[in-house]
C-alpha cells in the first residue's frame, strides 16, 4: 500500500482549477523538478482563459509560471486535446502539444521552440511521445492522420 497515511497538501496554485485540468509530470533525472501544463479551456467554457506552463524546483511544493510559454501564443483548448512528455534521460527536456502546435524546451520551460508551423497542424496534435533513444525524434498523433514523426 503506497499511499497509506500520506499527508497531502495544497500547492501555491493561482486558482482552484489548477489540479483539475493539468498535465503534471516529474523530471526523472531531477525529481525536484515538476512540470504542470494547464490548457486554459474546459468543455463547458472553452477558450475562456489562457494556457499556462508552470515549473517547480522543490518537488511540487510551489510552482512558478513560465511566462516565456505564453509568449509562444499557445492555443487555448480542451484538456483532452493536449499532451506533455518529459525526457527521462535528460534533465529539463520537455515536449508539449496544445492541440495544434508541438513545442519543445530543453531548459525546463524557460525557453520554447515550435516544431511545426500553422500550415502543418495535421488535423490537430493531441498525443505525443519522444523517442528517448534517438535525440530529437518525436512521435505525434492527431485527428485521423495516423502517427507522424520528426527528427
């Protein structure tokens, strides 16, 4: 029984919806690093907020928003249209799909680069996985387009 007598505590999240619609991932190379992505949308009130990427350096006790992610103009979308992956072999290597765009950060979300452009959204990118044996290879699946990959 892994969770018997565990004392759960709230984080310093900026709104109560934080835990309900976030992608949450821990960095396997540095377990003190935890990443959270909030797509900003909900099925009952879609496109009503902005997307947020938050980072914790203390094992998830406190989170800080990475404003550099907002600067990429991510799409505000329903939670199920998003995906996030963290490279288990490289600290701070994060992949994120917001439904249309595929983003990559090599510095725990301090800076971001976009893999695709507006002309190549492939019907929406909803699921992704990195090939951690081949650096830079990403597999993405969208809305009826099969599985695509890039190097």
